[in-house]
C-alpha cells in the first residue's frame, strides 16, 4: 500500500474507483433506457395512428428518448464513478446500488435497473460477513469473469461489483482493516470473512 493510501486510510475517507465497471454500467443503462423508450414510443405511435404515422412525431419521440436516457445515464455515471467510499472517521461505507430483486414488486418496477443511479450508505460496524464471489458469463471467446464482494449483516446483503480481481481484493483488504479498527477484532485471512459478535 502506498504512503498516500496509508495517509487516507488513517485520516480522511478512502475511495476505491473501478472506472471500467462504471463505464460499462453507465453505457448499459443508457442503451437499455434508450432502446426501451424508443420501442415503447414507436409501438404507441403505430397503435394509435395505424396507417398514418408522421415522421415529425417519430422524430420528436426519438429526440425525447435520447434526452431522457442521457439524463438517466448521467445520473448513473455520477453514482457509479464515485466508487466505493470508506470513511473511518464516521465508520460508514457508501457505494452505488447493484443488488438483486427482493420481491415481485421490485422485478415489475425494474428497481434493480433504476437503483444504478442511487448510492447506498451503511454503518461499517453492521457488517458481519465478507464473501468473495467470481461468476463466469458468456461462452467461447466472449467468456469473461465478473468479480463481486458480498456484504451481509444487520442491513441484509449487498453486492459490490468489480471489473477486475485486483480491485475487488483491494477493496476487501481496506474494508477488513477499517472493520478491524471499528469493531476491535482482527479478521482471518480466509477469502470468506465472518466477524463474530
């Protein structure tokens, strides 16, 4: 760990930024929003106008879809590019939301999609377990890995997503140090860390 990292860890907040993950999530959300709004608008225009569909209406809808998806993409970028912030002084951890759906309402309301534009803050002393997770996605040459750090505790559970194993391990090591200082207990060096009560 460099001197700058040590200084920030023992003084001000420390931030782990995975810019490639932020770019991928922002572009994916922007594209999904644009495609969804465009398809919905064109479907409505075709249903309402049947044989008569003026080009002006379609152009206005496409421009509106582009504007709305760009505004949403900007909000996602602001939430994602801020990274994972560890603040030892206030004993808090803040990160961009990237969680699984918890109910049928969450699935139907597309909560996981819209939550990409929000940040979550939790108390570090509520974290009871850290688990490393690696998922393989795709097939053939397009096969790649996704690296995750699962947090669980009094707040429930959250996933922190990373584009590289190094970023996940860096965040896990810093989080373990801060938890050790806040809770007064040293974790094991196992990939899956549980903090006893």
